[in-house]
C-alpha cells in the first residue's frame, strides 16, 4: 500500500513507460492504442485519487500524534516529581509547574518574586549561572540545579531531598569525632605560682573543659598533666565550627587565678576517616599542626581537609635553649655528610631571609665547605648586600640564580630553606623539587602546606625572625666560630626588620641574640645604610599613603600605584609606616606583581593578620603576613579583605566601628 510521495513518483514512471508503449502500438493498431490510452488515463485517475486520499490519512494521523505528544509533554512537565521554575535576574517568576506551587503552598503566579516564598534563597548568586545548591525552607531540604537559558532567564530544577538529608543528619549524629587537647604553655603559665595557685589554675581548666564537653554531649578524659582526649559527634563539631567558633579557647585564656601568663589550649580534631587508627593519626597530626603554628588554636581535619580556628594569642616564647643546641649539632652533622650545600629563602628576599642565609653560609664555611645562596631575582635587599659582599673574598660568588643552582643539585646536596616552610614560596622551586636532603629553619606559624620529606624542621613561631634562630644556632654550632662585621650586621638587620626596630614580636631571647651579634661586631651604622632608601622610594610611599582608606576604625587599606618600582618592598615598608598612625591597629597594602596581586599585612598583634591572609591563600606571622592572589583585580581583593576583617572583628568581639555596641557592652 502506498505510504508517501515516493510511491506515487514510481507509479508515474510506470505509467509513462506504458504511454510510450501505447505510442508504439499506435503505428500498428490505432484502435487498440486508443483503447489502451483510455484505460491508462483511468488508471492514472485512480492512482491520483488513492494517493491524495492516503496523504490526507497520513496528515490526519501525524496531527493526532503531534497533539498527543504535546499534551503528554505538558502533562509530564506539570506532573514531574521535580519542581521547575523559570526566573529572571531579579528573581521574578516567569513560569512554574504545579508541583512547585504545592511545595510552597501558594499559587505562586508568574510575576511574583521567588524570594517571597523562599527568603533565604540568594537569587543573585544563582540567576544567570549554572550550578547546584542546597536550600532549607519550611522544615524541608531542597536540592536546586540552576541552569542559565539565555541572558535573562534561569531554569531551576528543584528536588525535595528531605528524606535523604534527614538520613544524613542522623548519620552525622553518630559519626565519631576524636580530639586531642593540650595546654600548650603548661610550664610557662604555672612558673612562679604557689602550689595552691597551680591547683586553682588547673582546677579551673578542668572545670571549663568539663562544662564545654557536657554542653556538646561529649566525653572527656585527662590522660596526662597537660593533655586530654575528647570524643564528640559530628553535629557537635559542626556547631563548634559554625556557631561557637571554638570559644573554649577564649574561656581558657581568660582564666585569672594568680597566673601572669594566660593559659592557652591547642586542639587537634578529626572525623570522616574509615578507621579509628586513621582518626587518631589525623587528630594527633592536627594537634601537632596547631602547636607548630603557635598554639591557642584548633586544627580540624574533616576527610583530609584542614580548617583552623582561633590563633588570637601571641606565641609564647620558650625560655629553654635545649632544642637550639640539639638542632645546631644535628645541622653540623648534616653539613659534614653533604657533598654540596645550597641555601635559599623565600621569593622576593628581605633582610631577614638574606641574613639567615648568610648565617647558615657561615656555618658551612667554618667547616671548610663551599656554599651558594640562591636568590629569586635582583631586589633592593639583594643589591645592597651584594655590594658589601664584594669586600669579602669568600663571599664574592655567594649569590646565584635558580638556574645556576639547578646545575649544582645532586643526590648528596643539602638544601637549607630559611624564613619560609611553604614549597610554593621558596626562591627556587625547581631546586627544591630536585633536592633529596632538605632542612627548614623558620619562625612563621606553620601553614597547611609544608615542604615534604625534610631531614630536619626547626620551626619556632615564638621567635622574632629567622635571623634570631640562626644566631642562636651559631652560638651552639662551635665555640671557635667567630662572625665578621658583615655577617653579624646582616643577621642584626634581619632581626631589626622583622621586629620593626624591636617593637613587635620581641622577647628576651631576641635581645640576647642582638647582644650576641653586637659583641660579634654588628654595626648599627652599616645596618642603617642597608635600610636607607632613595628619594623615589619616599615619593612612592607617599603615593601609596595617598590612596589609604579606613573602612573601620583602626583598619587601613591602600593600593600601590602600578608604576612604583620595587613594589613589594615599598608596599611592605608602607604597611609598617601606616601602623605608626595614631589609632591604627592593622594595615593592608596591595601591590602588582608580574602575574598576581600581592598583599602586605601588618598589625600590632591584637589582630592576627596570618589568619586573615590564610583565607586568601597566604600566611605569615601574627603581626606580619602576606598573600599573592591570581586572576583577580585589586579592587575585588580589597573588598574581600574588608569583608574578612569585618568578619574577624565581629567574631573577636573587638569591632571598633560600632561604638554604641561597645558602650552598651560596657554597661
């Protein structure tokens, strides 16, 4: 049976061939030809009628099917177990299916705002974008997949995942959290106290910890004088992370029972591991990490991802030098075993990095071995020190480039990294990657990332500078070791630059190190020469200060103009200068680098700039920190810093912009 125009086309070919044959017959028998032509014409009419009739049937069938499909599609969309909403950039509803109206218990007619039904849905963050979010509304949990249709509309596919989320929360309540808690300054806080005072301090610590764990429905067990173990559930941990922010750190720090030094805690917590053994290892690693960052903080490890809380107190200076003596002897042995020695600091070296590197080079020279110091690029500090090195035969070829250093590294090369412990910040990453034997000497609080597979890590957050640490090591390295004027002055300059002329992060050991260097020949006049700047630098500082804003009382932020030379150094110097302004407690200066925007952050110590810079991918010390951010504008980073500072001040309860609140609080 004919099914379409192709059959009718074939039929006409047959009729045409038949007509041609009739013409041939016409020559032989005209009567037969005429009869054949009549029959052929009748056949043609019959075929045409059948064809048109069949076409009408097909068209009617297709129209019926199309209508059925459209109706089924509409019914399917309206009755999907998935709510659908189409909105514009303002959140105005263009269309929704019936299920959405049922879920919000409202007709939700087009033209109404989606925020009317779900006020906690951030429409501005999903409109015109593709992604997936979760929403809690009216005791239900929804998963929303949002897809941009064009420049003006966004489709939301909404699933009710209340049952799944309820199961997750139920499982969350039973997920185990293991935490190690340690009084990180136990000996220092109790030094000089009478027995009754010591008992009172420890009793208050025990009481506060017991109350804290009881509030969280957890279990606490003390297993040494200064160490506790706690078991919680995941919901309690979520509460600590999002609501309380580990306020137990503040409670313990506020203990006043005759102790002159505040008691501080370090906490390492872990959850989300497949076995109890791994959970314990993660919790212990978190405690070690919190201690190495200066204490008074919590390190929480959730399925391998670490988050930090606290870190408001200054790192307590350790009065014992036993560790320095042991490290000095270990370094001596490592140098004696090495075939070649390379020293490097962080990229964009400052005087602390260079001074510490020169101190390590002195150790190597004292043992009669060759050493080279890798510098990332020429800079103000490198250039000034290089000029002075020319007067000393053994140091004339001390500084080399990363490319030259890469040719020196072999399996027995010992690489010293000073003034940083983060692999992404070293002067020569390729050298570090090729090295098999590495030693770290640093004073910064430990970041989440640290150089792996090291032979020795000497990390002391309580020290003022890497130069202070190296100075102490030199004192224990060899009694016969004597520093010359340049070596002592370079180390002295490193201490001066990081302590801001002994004004911040300065302890007893800092002054003792400075005294040792002065006795060894450190020349303050030479140090002042190293710190002298030219007229253009002074003008550049003034240009930066001109852009300074104060978004909150005591907080300053500035952007370095793009045409400033040595922008990183000038920005750091300007950040220091801004702290000299009356009432300023923290300063931030943004500057351009080759491929990123840098930030120099400084504070008097009451605001932990390290915590703020870590949120931007950076790090540093409590009062001196920095970061480099790629793929973002200076204005965007500036806004982010203001947001982070605002959050930090609110969490710390020291927001200076709300004087009314402070007055009310004082009452």
